[in-house]
């Protein structure tokens, strides 16, 4: 589902921003 891809992308982006 597209929602899953968007959620995964958001999590990855949040992780990168945190680091």
C-alpha cells in the first residue's frame, strides 16, 4: 500500500534528521 511506503519514508527521514 502507498500508506506503508509513505510511513516507512517518514520514519527513515525522522531517523536521519535525529542523527
